[in-house]
């Protein structure tokens, strides 16, 4: 894997992001959610609004029962990428229900299209 620096330039940035995304997805597939979140959070440096990264982070935090973090990332996906709304709203409803916030859970379900 490439050594990371704070420099952002074209192809290096793209390669670093792609490597982080692939490694994060590998950890996700292997159910290594802590490693997955650590790697994908590094990917946010390169592309903070990437829907795939934010979605995977949201699901990984949901699996870890860290609902506050899951909500943060899933709401970002929903806000910036309406194509993800169906599944994201269901996941948000699960987070809100687990937190005992039934009104927000019902609101999320009602937005599921």
C-alpha cells in the first residue's frame, strides 16, 4: 500500500483512495468491522462525500452497534445521494429504534421509497 501524505494530487490521490476503498471492502466482506471503519475513515480524506464509503461506514458502525456514528454516515449518504434512500432509510430506522427514538424511526421508514 502507498505511504500517505497530506498532499493531494491527481493520480496519487485517486490511487490512494481506490486502495483504501478496496481494503475497506475486504475487511467489510470478512466482517472485520473495526478495521473496515479505520481504513474507510482514511478514505474520507480523499473523497468525504463518496456514497459508497459513507454507506459502508454507516453499515459497519451499525453492525458494531455504534448507532450515533452509523446515523452520521447514513444521513450523509441520504442527503447527498438519493439513489441510496430506500435501504439507507431502513438502516436509519433500525438505528433510531435501537436508541429508543421511535418517532425518528417511523419518520425514516416513511421516507423509504
